[in-house]
C-alpha cells in the first residue's frame, strides 16, 4: 500500500491558455524523511512536465499511476499480533476509503441502459441490471466453490468480497476473479498501481448534497485546516441518513478467514448501516 507520512510540493509552470492556470503542483512523498519527500517531489515534477505535452487526459491519471496516493491516513486495522491488515484514508473528495493488501474487494459498476439497449430489451434481450450481475456472481461461485463471495449492493452497482481466504494484490487469482465478474476497469488499474484493494466506506459528497472540499491534503494554511474541519462536520452529519452499501447475499460456505472478518467488521460498521438510501 502506497501511503506516506511526509509530503513536499514543487510547482510546474504550464500554459494558462490550455490549463486555465499558470502552474500545477507536483507532490513528492516519503515514509522516511521530509528531505526524501522533497527529492521525490522533484522527480515527480519532471514526470509531470513530460505528461503536460500529452494534454489534460494524461494528467487526470497522473497521481494514481505515479507513486503514493495523496490521501490522509486516518486509522489502521490490525490483527491480534499487531500486523496491519488495512488502512483507512480520506480521498480527494472527502470520503473514507478502506485500503487492504490481502482482502479482495471488487466493485462492479452497472451503467444505466441507453435508449437502444432498452429497445432491445423489449424484444427479449437480457436486461443487465443488478439482479443479472448478482446471478453472474452466484454462477461463478458455483463453478469455483473454493471461494465464498459476499455481495453488497452499491448506489451504482455491486461490491463483492471473497471472505474465506486472503490474496496477494493483483495476483493471477485476483485478476481472474475481476475479469470473470466484470469489475470496473478503472478500479482494477488502481488496485494494480497502488498495490492494494480499495473500498469506499462513506458517501460521495454530491450524492448527499454536499460540495467537495475546497482544498486538498496536506493542508498548510490554518484557514484551510479550519475550513476542512467544518466541512467534515457537515459531511458526517449528512452521511448519517444514508448507507454506502447493502448486503444482498453470500454464496459459498459459511466461513470467514480471521483477517477478512476483522476487516469486514470495520467495513460494515462504516458502510452497511441498514438505511435504505444508498450513496
């Protein structure tokens, strides 16, 4: 998992006519020293300069594919021996995210059907809604009985968790499961780049009528720190009226690996609150 204690910023000059601003920030990170974070920032500034020539689309993916994720570490989930099983972070738009190297989470996004798809469904084409994908998970588990798979409903689709064993991140078995179940491609790429599985625990703010935070971690100015603390209060208050996921079914033997059980307990505490509205 790629999270850091120390951060440093270097500015890169860009064409304001193209980007709307005259400079971008390259953030370096380290778990050793602040000085090492500064060296890393210079290296990332060089990489950022190379990407600028490719345009805005390349820059959208820059942070996730180029080292540490710039997210605040909130907490660690450990087992009885003190080994870290997962890390809770707050992402760029303020939601809490669970990150784990060994518990396989996978999100399946289900797009709203377009007009042509709806027309085909009138003539008998299979409707690929949430029920379709739940059935797909069930059939996959029957063909692969070595896995127990828990299925949750999300606002935009499904979340699956393999509960009876742990995995190496982006190992061949993990990739096979993602491919067979149709996991979101961006999610899969992020797992590979960041060496961990990720699961959002709290709502996307716009789904609960809250704006994104006005600033990004790490916040330097006291005004930004105070403003963000106020944002968190409003966000947490609005979050109490929704759930992030809802348990749908469990396919396979009734057994949970101890590490998975520990991580899932935290996952469910945050995200599976039993409220009807999903966000």
